[in-house]
């Protein structure tokens, strides 16, 4: 009889170890998920900044100096307004958070002044942004992180979603 009681104790010990291991793995998965979201947010800040800089460069290199926004994102890749054509952006970056087309911030005449992520959900980072992104402080949605070049504006432009061609 002593042998069967020992087996029962061993069985309970194994179940206890498995339960502890499951809880530990669950905690690690949560931490990994949060770190993955932080990494996507860092990528979003970088890529969105690249688009903002490219739009600013496009605007600054308008022939005649009048300042003009692009009508389509592909114009940032090859600006044919000058000879030779200028490349304001290295390549068509994807939205690192949603993996979908960028939302576009349009000017009143429907040119592109900026981009934003169409990802659902709330960002983890809500403070401690650099100077270029200080307007993101306290924003509760990714769509509120608008990477806009506004040379003569102090207010944000309204966001309009249009898929990238």
C-alpha cells in the first residue's frame, strides 16, 4: 500500500510543476507580446518620421519655391518635377503596426501632407516623445500619431484614409 501512495504523491508533484511551468510560460508570452508591440511602435516612429521628412523634402524642392505637397506617395520615390528626378524616400515602407496601407493626411486640395497608421488599438507609449513627435503625447490611438509636414500650420490637419496605390 505504501507504493500506491507514493505514486499519487509523485503524480501530484508532476501536476504542480506543470501548473507552475504553465503560469511562467504564460507570463513570458505576455512579456514577449508587449516587447513585440514596443518594437512595432519604435518602427512606426522611425518609418513615419521617414515619410514626414520625405514630404518636407518634396515640399522644399518644389521648382519655383512655391512649396507643393505630393498627390501620391509614389511621387516621394521618384519626383519627376526636376531633372534628374529626386528620390525623397528610399522605398515604399509598409505600416509596421497594421501591415496595411497607410492612412493619408490630406490638405484641403487633396495633396498628401502626412501619413498615419490605421492600426486598431492603443499605443503603449504615451509620453517621452522626441521634439519631432511631441504632439503624440497622451494620444490614445495609433491613428492619432500623424506624421505631418506642416510648414506654416500650428494645428493638425484632419485625417482621411485612402489606400496606398
